[in-house]
């Protein structure tokens, strides 16, 4: 993903889960900055878990390398791996807190 490119747009349909290998992105909600994410961070899980539209916009601050999973790969991975499921659950709880 090139610097400056929108990776996900708030309100758009959710069709993937992404893990950042390299680079940084800015997360905004309703145009307000919510933080920066980088290597090891992930995004896109909320839309896949809830079936909702994207809840935030993610814009590349630098060139990025991301790995993506489709919904049909994401669900079986989470269902079959309790460690991944637990990490997603605790991260969701922190976001809600």
C-alpha cells in the first residue's frame, strides 16, 4: 500500500482482515484521529466479526506491506485457534472500554 492511500474507508462494506508487516497507518473515526498502527497490528476484524460496515478509516502514513485474509479464511482460522480468538476478544474489549 502506497503512502497516502486509503486502505479501508469508514462506512464501506467489510471484506477483509489485515495484519501490518511493514509501515504505519493512521486510524480515523468520523474524521477524528484515533491513533497510529504499525507492524504487528491488525485491522478489519470488527466488520468481519459483526457483519457491519467498516467502523474506521485506515490511511497509510508510509508505504505499507499488509497480509490479508478473506472472510471465508478468517472465520475458520479464529474458530480453530483459541489463542487468536482470545487475543481478538481482549482487543475488542479494550476498544469498547
